[in-house]
C-alpha cells in the first residue's frame, strides 16, 4: 500500500519528496504531520503499528485525535497517560498562540469530549519533551521498543516527519513481520 495524502484544503498535503522519504523509511513507522498534528502522509509501517489513517475520516487523521478518541491507543501505548499529557500540553501552547485558528477550535471541541483531555486541559505545566523510548503492546507482534525521531522540514515550516526507529533487533524483526503481515 502506498502512503496516502488526505484530500482537500484541510488538513493539507505533503510534497512528493516527503512522500518518497516516508515510503523509504518502511518498515519503520513514519508520517508527515502539520502544525496541528494532522497526518498528511504515512507509510505502511505507520499504518501497521497504529491504524491505517486511510480508514479514518480526514478530520480524524490527527495525532491528538488518535490518542484521545481512538480507544485502541490506550492499550497500544504502554505509557499512554504520559504520551497523552505531553501532546496535549504542546497543543495547549499552540492553541494559546492561535486562538482563532479554525482547526485548533475544531480539535479542541473534539478533545473536550474525552474526559481525560477535558480534565487535564488548562491544568498542564510546561511541555515535557517526548519520552526517548516508547513502548508499545501490539496485539499482533507483542511488545515493541521504539525511539521517536522528529525532523523539521526546510521549506515547509509547519511540516514535520515523525518516525519511530527500533531500539533492539527483536523490535526490528517485529516491525518487518508486522508490515509484511499487513501489506505483504
């Protein structure tokens, strides 16, 4: 399966070069996100690890939405609360900087439907850096240890490439198996 680009003016698009880069990173999960954390493109590894964003509505193709509104994320991510609080705190900072941004308003409305997000929003301290190692409990391949890498994109200031590289050979092989089983 090729990576996908969401249709329409929102959430946006990713360049052909970014699509090629993300594809080349497979089986390591990788995606291109914008300043709202909307998923603009992703590879097979990303789709196999999390869920295939192509199955979601365009407005649901968002890291915040996946963390708070997609129930499997709470089982998939070993430290879901820390991950959720960290991303929510970063979103809170962005929301404060762009209170009239229609996408931020729509995301905030969706997030407040989640009791955890509603309780934590506004009570968060400064943004903590993401954990250097993320643990996943995948229902098909078991426990995975991945290191997140975020790359800024020159020429597209609001785009980032978010990738996860394996921390050990067991995780590397599990990613290969997962991607092969899903898209082999």
